[in-house]
């Protein structure tokens, strides 16, 4: 709590007018892949727009690349990009299988089931479409509109689903976007769209403020719509949340912002109904995260994070949606408590050439305390996720990926299971 409040005070005192907004980049050349459908990309105004459209500031590995098709207005005020990618996956599970396209350690059967040793699967539902509009600077700052969809909807079938939709004006962002508690650039690169078990990948409705960068320091704070999931008792029930989640971070970047270290915090106030007492209760949840990405030497890069807290399970990848933000406790007369949870990821990426790179990563997600007293001995205790992969850009827009995944799950009663997957990806960006 003290750490979170201290970070918030530091953000409010940040020198907000001493530098350009985060993400402002310059470009001296027009990318050759651009297809201009209207306007003149050679004008100075449009060059600046293109630099913004092609910036990967604060993006994760799996976020789509810059748009291929561009529209420019005649006055040089607005640029609109349309892009996305088609992503086809083929996967084979051996010596333990997960009955899902995403490799979530939470879904590994325990104890190990010899009847579920193999599985073959294929999917294209993580293909995506997006629109990005960049407008000329106003008194309040530059206006950016972003809309992204994928095909993971329709109850697991191929239905269009909104992934992100936000408007940024200067340093302020409104809409559905990646949570401020998530450090996108420090995420592990994987073929698997589920991504590592302990990673924080949540996307929420939010109002976010990012400070400008000053001598390498920057930060952000937001108010976010809470996504809370409980495991209730017979005497309790979940109710509508009364308070927003408040995440924030302070970051120091170097090497032209290609490397950074970030300290994040989040404060939650989780509400539920006690039916026996006939009153509502509130449980305070909190979390901290230390994350980093840096070039080690040559083409070798390190990335990773450690996350810990109470009542933050819905932010940790493999716990999301599993009802673990609050659980019942027999030691508190049926009241709900916020279990302690942790997740961490660490890995390395090596670029052999500009078109060929590989990575290795390890991740762990874990619950602590007496969760087994509430959920039983078969409750998830911890999961491990290991990935080894290689990516090759066959040409500028066509990427091939090959990945091996190993996962384990262990329950509080000692039961454990494992899964192994080999998957291949072909992704064409446009």
C-alpha cells in the first residue's frame, strides 16, 4: 500500500512539460511496404504521421505491425492506416495434452491421464484486423484513434471479437487498452497466443495518463474498470464492483528507450455480499511488479518480470477467469479472503540476423496460503511454462515460427500433470 501511494505521489509530481510525449518518434525514410491509397506520403506532415503509425513504443511482441494501407488527407492533418495479419497455427501435443489451442498450465489434467497423451490441432482464430488514425497535434496534444479486433469470439469459434478500442489525446488515453499494470515490451515472444502462465496481459476499459519522458524517467497512472472473479460460499455472492482498479508505474529507460526497468503497483477494492449478515463487504487487493527488458551484448536481449500480491489473480495470465480474486475461507466464518498469488517470467532473445531470431523463456504462476482449505486439495497450487522458439521472416511481411512448449501443473494435494506441445506458425502481415 505504501509503495503504491508513494509511486502515485511521484507521478503527480513528474515534470510533465519538460519533454515530448512518450512514443513521439522521427523517421527520415518512407517504409517500402507502404501502399498509399490517397494523399502524398512525401510531405513533412505525413512523414511525421508515418513515424507515429510505425512506432512500436509500448507494444507487445504479438501486437500487429504497422499498417500496410495508408490514407492521407490533402491538408496533411490526418493519416489513417489499415492493417492486420492472418495467423495460421498447427500444433501437436505429446506425452500429455491440453484440450485447447492456448497452452494454459491451469488446464493441464491432474493427475496425469494416460488416455490424453496426444492431441493434434490447428487454428487461425488469432488473426487480427486493426485501424489506426493519427491526427496533427492540437493544443492538447496529438490525437490517435486505435481499433483492433480478432476472431476468437463466438464461444471458441471464429467470431469477431473486440480486442482494443481507444482514443489518445496527448498523454491521455480513454477506452479499452492494455492495463497500466502490464509491461508489454517486456513480455516473452511466443508462437502461443496464450503466452506464459505468470505473465500479466490484461486489457481493461480505462482512463490513463502517461507522463512525458524526462532524462529517461517516465510513468503512468490509470483508473480501470475492474474485472473480478470470485469463488463464493453458500453464504456469499458476488455483486457489482463499487471502486475502480488503480494501477500505476514508474520507469527508467536507456539506450534510446530500447531498454528499461519498471516498478508497477495496483490497488483494488473488491466487493461482495454476505447473505447471513445481510451486508456488503469490501476486501482490499494490491499488487507490485518489477519488470525489465535490456540488451545484454550484441544481439542478446533479456526480458522478464516478477509479480506478487493479494486479490490480483485475474491479472495473472493462467488465473484469469478462474474465480481466484476472492475465495471462501472456513477460518473466517464463511467470509471471502484475497489469496496471495505470484507470477514471474524470465528469458533471453538472440537475433542472429535482422530476419532470424530465437528465444527461450520460463514462467511460473503460484497460489499461496490456505487456498486448499477453501477449494479442496485438488486446487491449483502452481504451474510452470517453458518455451523455446525460433522465428524467421521469409520476406518483409511473411513470418514463420516454430516452438516447443513444456508445461506442468501441481495441486495442493500433490497431484501433478504435464503437457508438451510442438507448434508451427505462418503469419502474413498486411
